[in-house]
C-alpha cells in the first residue's frame, strides 16, 4: 500500500518502511509524527483519490533525525569589482514511515 501525502508545501509518495527527508517538523528524535493531509491511497484494488483529501486516512512515521542539508552557496560578482558570498543551510526532518491506514 502507498500514499501521497502533503507536508511542508510539497507532495511525497510514501510506502511503509520508506525513509524520507521533509521540511522541518517539530518533535524530538524517536517520537511519532502523524500526517493527516493524505491526497491519495493506492495499492490493492482501485486507488482512493481525495477531493482534496481522503477522509479518515492517516500516515504515521517515526522521527529519525533533525538536521540541516548541505550548504548552498550564492556567489555574486559584479563588473565594478565587488563580490558577495552568502550561504544557506535548510533544516530538515528525516522520517521513517511506520504505518498507512485509511
């Protein structure tokens, strides 16, 4: 069974046992997080498509890590002779999907 969830402004196709990196979600390592914004359920039989979400469906995951991605550099160089170098590290949460119900 698989599900399409929406979190952090993005959509993810997940199945049980998948490990994914999503936008930062509040919680400690080892705690469970529940996703209630399920857009589609599929697998056995015909898929259930939500309008906009599937009622009564939920995906439960376990938080594995709270970390930051690699540094993204922004380098700007103008013809007048000056340069600017800036960086950014986006925080993320690593989650393992433990169950899908719906």
